[in-house]
C-alpha cells in the first residue's frame, strides 16, 4: 500500500509540536525531556471545553496541528483514532463510584468513558460528518491504526487522518498497566500528492523475527518502549530527517510492519 504524507502533529515529553520536535528528531538539537503541555482546543464550545478529558485534549491537539500543517479542511476528512489506554482517569472515577455506597455514575463521566470519546469531541470541534474509526490493540495500537488508515486511503481514494494518543492511568490502574507519559501523534494521509506532501509511505507486513527500528537517543528509545503511541517515533524520525528509510515498526508478536519512507 502506498500513501502520501501531507501533515504531521506531535506532542510528548520534550516534543512540544512538530515544528520544534522535527529539529530534535533530525538530530539538529538535543532532546531534553519535559512534561507534556496539553491545552484544551479552542475549536470546542466553552461548555464542551470544560468537560474535555485530558486524553481527548491530547488527541485534538495533535490532530489540529496535523491539519494546520497539511492546509486541509478537517471537516471533510475521515479519521482513525487509535489508543491503547483510552480515558483511564474517567474509568478510575467510575470504578470508585461503583465501589461506593452511592453507585450513581455521572452521565458526563459515562459518555467520556467510551473509547470513541475523542472521535466524538473531534466531530464537535471540526463539525465533521465524515466517517471515524476508533481502535485499540494494546501495545500494537499504533500499528493497527496505521494499517487501518492506509487501507482506507488506498481503498476509498480519500484523505484520512490517523490520530494516535496515550495517557497514563492513575493508581492503582497504573501499576497494572504502566505508561511512561502522555504522547500523541497525528498524520494526514492522502491518495495523491499535493503541494503540502512531504513523503510517501509504502507498507508491508514482515515476520515477527524482524528487529524493530530503535531510536538512537536512549531517552527517546525509552519513550518508544514505554508508550504504545510512541511506537510512531522511528517513522516520525524518518520524516524529520528527510531521507529514504525502511522503518520496521513493532506490531504483533508474530508480525512486524515495514514502512518505506521516501521524501518528496
């Protein structure tokens, strides 16, 4: 499968937006880890902005940046959201409520708990009525999202945005499913080149014994291993370096993904 990359969004520890992160990933500036700063989207109405959970803010932030870089209308573009964690804070609060004597779950918390909450807030923010898919595949969530998004682009001949995001759980869930930090990445993928195209992706499946690409910086490699959405980092590094690369990504135990990246 072959698609064109038109826009990128990125937010993570020490990676505050694609413009700044691109220089770090290209090796032009050193990586310095820092807390991920996540702001509420100004595209949402005030009432929705107040209710927005942190993982949704993260998804909207990277999605919005990718569309700004692509110069494309988000309202007319289909989306694929993928997250291994979803909305852990809301789940934690609901579990606490159900364990209490009251056992009355807030309707707002309930609708924020569903895995497609980010897709719902996105449709409100962008006024999009295009199709949206929400996925979860544990540590393989980014790879699953990439396959889904590229398949839609190739089969439907339409632009699709891939938005991957993860947010750490609170305790005691964190001990059972530790995630290192907040991280989100977004790609606007198209079936044809445009004036904003930066590269092409060609995807194929490989046997599981293939070694996944590692980050040369040990701190970035720690992020890649510690956050499922950060499995995107080797791919983003190839885009930042603007060189032809064959990037092998983690996927399932018995399967890897190889993405051939060719700059335009």
